[in-house]
């Protein structure tokens, strides 16, 4: 993850139990200045973010499809054929298998990184090869005096 001034930064400090949601105002040598507080990078225990991937989308389609197959079959039996409600074994098998496969795929997403040995917060300066100039944050109209512009 790359953060720039203006990005939303959701984190958990080592000394607190709750998450803090804030916006980055500036990034210094070893601190991150937000609209809520100034945090040293070594005080951050966990960084939260939104992430979705292909498995989450496929899992959502499988769960939705499994439920819809079962409901459409029940509507067909009750209203179209005029019979009493009954469960068809083939439809129930397909529905349960697709829900059983899709639910773990849909829920298996990682929305936080624990800052430690493998994942670290690094402050990248302009001379680093990891630095890039394209900014995701483009202000429209109002330019805040609290966010420094380079």
C-alpha cells in the first residue's frame, strides 16, 4: 500500500484497542501527521484497508446463484405447477454445493496488515526508486491550507 497526503488512513496503535480512522495531512521522516493525531511509525500495530479480489467476486456469485436456484425452484413448484412445496434433491444438492464452496471464497479476504517483521511502514523520499509522482488525490475546487502541496 502506498499512502500520500489526503489518503484515508485506518490504523490501530499498540497502546489502544480501537481502530482510528483519519486522513493523512503530511508524512515526515518517522511520523505520519493526520487530522486526528501525529503518529510515530513504530507506534502503529495494524493498518486496515479495503481489498477485494477475484475470489471474493466469484464466491459472491456462487452464493447468490445457489440461493436463487433454490428460490426459483420453489416458486416454480408452488405457483407454476401448483403443487405443494417440496425439495428436489438435485436442486438442493446444486444449491448447497454452490453455497458451501462460495461462502468461504466470499469471506476469505484480508483487510488488515500487521506491522512487524514482514510488513513495515516505510517513509520513501523523492530520490528513492520506489517513489512515483502520480498522485491519486486530486483536489477539486477547495485547496486546504493544512495539506502541503509540493
